[in-house]
């Protein structure tokens, strides 16, 4: 947006130096080059934008903000004590329009790990990769790792470490068979 404004000001500056008795055709090549540049810049801005589904964006924001559930949890917490997690807080949340239950844990180092359960699966965002054992998808973005389990398991794990989310996804996949 800022680059477009600067380019427009530059075009107006150049156009101001053209004498009125000269033909407009003198600055046509310059205008065509600028238009092409702006079109390419706009295309890259459009294609380079993050295109995360609203539930995934909301989960990332809630992890970074450190908020807990908005209402009491409507589901029991999954059993993940074997992975070294201790339950810190739980509650129902709205993840960008997807009702889910948040279980916020602390790992062995005291770092936060969020586990979301929903009635339907979490949508795979652009840039995520398919993973196995258990099958699902993994996204690493903004120093966060997000991981789901097999189709039909309907959980999402958010943490700072890929190793942590993989271990918890394996434990949860055993509890929630598809």
C-alpha cells in the first residue's frame, strides 16, 4: 500500500515536468512501466498473504495472548500425564466460529501447551504438511507448532516445539480413535 502511494507520487512528479505543448506520448512508456511494476507488486502482495483458516488464526492468537477458556469446560480433559503435562486451565472457547474446548497444560519445562477438542476436524491451512504416526497435518509458523491427529479425531495441539506437539498428538490419537 505504501509502495503504491510512493509510486503514484513519483508518477505525478514526472508528469508535472512535461510541458503542456508536448505530446502526452512522451511519458506513456514511463506510465506503462510503472503500471506493470504496480501490477506485479500487487500480485505478489496478494499471493504472499497468510491465508490461515479462522480457527487456526484464533488458536495461534490465544496461545500467544495466554488467555484461558471463556466458559467452563464441557468435556473431560484428555489423559496426557504420561507425556509429562500438567493441566493448568480448561474451558470452552470460540475459535474463529468453531466451538471447541481448550485444555491448557504446562510441560516439563513449564512452557504452555494448548490442546483443543472440537466436534469437527480442524481445517488444514496453506503451508501445512501432511505427517504420519499419527497421520494428520503439521504447521510451523511464528515460532509455533500446530498439529492434528488422524481424520475424525478432532483435536489440535499448539506449542512452541514440534517435538512436544508430535508426542502429545501420538498420545491423543490413541485416546480418540477415528
